[in-house]
């Protein structure tokens, strides 16, 4: 909120406080990244995502979060087009972590895999993953809205309506 109000110093202090209190909470790192990204500071946000990747854990939830974070890291690098090898490494980590998470019934992993496949031009795999996620019954209204908006941007209005109606 401080960042959104233009009080960057207070915002940064809260980020650091949050990280200190929740060192193993992936959502904190992701939230900070998203906030910094909204304020055109993706590079700084990427440092928080990299720190989150260092969290130790081998539970299915850890695999899901690490896959999601790999997606966000790859998205940031793709925007910059600076380091293809690092982007490729992040993409491989994304697939590995999300596939493991899916094996442990973390169905949100299918959603992030679908986004990753779509970003890499593999629309068939993307559609399969998204359909798998929708059929799992864990899709939230927010997820369906995001999928609908993506379909609208792609000019697929009939598919967008399906997501919005769901």
C-alpha cells in the first residue's frame, strides 16, 4: 500500500520486515515481486523471487511454489531478452517442479504449466493443462477471470465467455 501511495521508503521497510517475519513464506516474496513489478521495478522484485527459490523444502507445496516462481523469473527474463541461458534454466526448473507438484495432486500446477506452455508458443500443451486444471474443480473465480481475459486478448471471445460464465 505504501508503494501504491508513493511512499517508497516505507514500502521497502515493510517488505524487509515481512521477509524477516516470514522467511519461509513464498507468498510474501511473490507479493513483493508483484508490487515492485507494478511500479516498474521488476529487476528488484526478481531478487526477492531468487531469494524465495533458496527456501528449503520438498513438500508438494514447495514444488508448486518453486514452479510458479520459476515461471515469474522466466517471464521477467523474457521481457528483457538479455540472458537466454538463464531463461532456459528457469523454464526447465519450472517444468520439473510443476510436474512433481502435479504428481502430488497440486492441481494449480497445471494452471502455471499452461501459462508457461502458452508463453513458449505450445498452445496445444497449454490448452491441455488449462483444461486439466478446470476439470480438477479447484479453479477459483479469479483464475477463470484471468483465463477469460487472456482469451479476449487473443480474440477468442467464445472461449472468453465460457470462462466468464463459469
